[in-house]
C-alpha cells in the first residue's frame, strides 16, 4: 500500500475499482495492469495480513499466477508428491498421486500466503495505471448509466465518491460489496470450526507430503509449508471454545503424536469456521464478485484460493476488451455463466471429500474407508481417486466460445495446453509466453496469416487479436508470423495438421476449425465478441508485413 500516513486520497474516476487487496484482488489488479487499465484498489488495511489461511495451489493456479506476470521464483513453494489418507482402524486406505506436472507446473504445491500476497503486490506496483490504497472502507454503491459511484470512508471518517466504469468486490467472505448488491449467501451452509496451527523451525523434521488422519474422534489434516513450517488442522467438538483450544496446553496435547511439547514452536494459531457457500449470481450490472466474496469452499481439496484465481483470470480480459471498445458489454454476462457452475462443482466435491475421508463415527469410518481401500484395488476406481479424475475439469458448459463437439481432444471452452517450446530466437519458454495477452489465432503446423485475406487480418488485429504458428521440433519459421517449436510434441497431436484455434487471453479455447475454414473461424469469433464495428475497413494491408504482429 502506498498511503500508510493516511494522507493519500483516491482518484475520483477510474476504469475499474477493486475493493479488497487479498490474493484475488491483487492478482486481478496485476492482470488489469497488464492491459493498461486505470485501476484503483482499496482495502481496509495497509499491510499483508500475517494469518494462517490458504496453503495449497494446483497447476491451474500457478498458471494463472504466471499469466499475471509472477516469476517462478517470486515466492517459495513446496512440491507435494502425494496425499495420503490414514485410518486408525485400517491404516493407509487411499492416496492421491500429485507427483509430476500439468501444463508446465506441479500438480500441487504448498505455499505461505503472506509471501504470495507480497510478491503479487510487488508485481502490481510495476504498473503505473494501477494505484493501491489502504485505510478505506466501502460505505455505499449507486449505479448510474455509465458508471458505478462508490462512497468510501477513510481513516479520518471522511467520505469520498469514486466513479468507476466497473467495480469488483474481492473483499472476502464477509463482503460488503456482496451485501450492497443484494447477493448475500442464502440457505443452509455446511459449517465447522477448525483450529489451525502453524509450527516453525521444522525444516529437518517436517513431512514431505500431505496426510489426512481420518480419525472419527478428531480428524486432522497435516502438511509441510515453506520456511521450515508445518501445519495441522484439528476439528473442534461441540462445546469446545476457541479460547480453550488455542491455549498452549491444548495445542501441545493435540500435536503430541508428532512433536514433543518441549520442541514445539508455535508460529501462529487461529480458529476458523469452514463454510460451503455460493452466490446465486457473481455479478449485478456493473458490479462483479470474485473469490470468497462470491463463493466459499471447504479446504479439504485445496481449491479455495484456486477458485478465486480462476475468477479473476476469466473476468480481467473481458473487462479490458469492453473498456477498450473491442467487444460488446454483453460478453461480461459470460463471467457468471462460465465461472459459477465450476465453482459450485468444486464446493460440492470438497463437501463430498470431507464426508468420505472424515466420517463422524467409528462404524461409518470403518465402512467408508474399507470401501475406499477395496476400490483402490481396481484400475478404474484407482484412477478416479488416485489420479484425481474425481476433480471437476475446468471446462465451461456455456459461455463465450463455440459449442462443444463430441470427440475433440482440443475442447472448446476448455483450457489450451501449455508446453515447453522454442521461439525463433532459439530461446526455451513456456508456450503461454508466446500467446501473450491477446486473443490469439493459433496455427497447428500452419501459418495462420497465410489463410486469411488482408481485410480479415485487419479485422482480427482490430479485435485485439494476434497470430501464432506452432511447428514441429526442428522446423524453422517461414514468413513473419510469430513462431514456436513444440519441443516435446505435446500440443500438435491434439488436432489434425493445419487446424486453426482461437485461444482467449485466459487460455480457454474459443473455437477451432480446419485451416480451409479460416474465414468462417474469424467471423464466428467476431460474432461471439459482438463487435460488429470490428469488420475490416477499406484499408490496404499486406499479409507479409501486418502491423503489430512481431513478438
């Protein structure tokens, strides 16, 4: 935050106002900064909170952090090779294989949230178009024809009005933004109180994996964390108070099976209430909700923060395209349409896993864990659990993409794969770096520029599009299109040679067709973006040297 003395006042007019500067809000700000949007981020506090909160990220989350510009070494991580599930009655009855990589990133890592937040704030500070201020609380919202007027109060009690074309609530589970737009959580919730304990100075003694002690008397997840930390989570019983459970005596008793109380160094402790909630809509007019403001996921599958990162990756580029006049405001409706079903599916999976691995009585534990142990003996069910096939795939059902086509390996509405490639300068990189921040027309073993007329090239560029040619390992570039070699043959086999695919800035696939249908592909995407004014004007452009195509 850049106003610790409290004297800085927020700008009166911005493109996007982000309320909340946690990891989701900071990542959104970084993504908006990459597009040069005038963005203001407000938060109640000035500093990163040093609290035991999110601890796990999957490969999709790491890819989104990469998209936001965060370097691999920006914050410390521990790669988790497996998740084990133990029963006092049956021993280890199940495991999840989290070794290896997907799309260039580990399947599962643990991290220290304050380090991630600080790294992302450092990234945000690089963008002149983004301002972040602490010490401000949101009082009220009023939507006008062309903007949202937010009334915010500073630490001296003064009120300031900020006019924003769009506002995003990233202000957590008790979101003020959510309340003001009438999207407060309704209905019953799954809720449990858990004591979270982070112990320090565990570098030599910490485990190297995640384990769930599935004891019906008191379930306890246990995992390593960066900086020589180790974390335990203990479910509280009815009648146990927070004060009682956070006492040194209670913590020493709970952790006694792992650590002698004389060696115990508590770094932080807190009691949290885990919820499973989801809004009925992630947006209303010019206001959007992301992260815990929109949905709260129990932590049993490590998807709480990951879901928030998916939200901001989906929303940021759509806001940029609308604000730059490249797309109709109608595309913003696809944010809720795409994100809410998957967020709900992840919440449901977390609740299911909580019931499966942590039954509340011995008989249920024996039956459920015994069944899971038996199922692990068959290849099909082992793949379902052990190889994480149970995890809902991040493939949209409806939204801003062409309809699914049965049998496609490259699924419209799904994620475009990432792999190690080599560019025309003979440099190794991950393929997302070549895709950049644009709407990219990708040619599979084909130069996409050679398939389009000058007018179509111009229309695509005007839409905020770019071009990429993916060739086989050892192939050399021909022409002026940005070119990369698929070094491990990880992308090219997914579709027939000569296919063209349109990849959105959030790495989801908008459309793909054979190269001979290039004109139809471009027109379909123009229609999806509802940009009738993006059709080509009578401008002379040569395909051999189109504007703004070079990397």
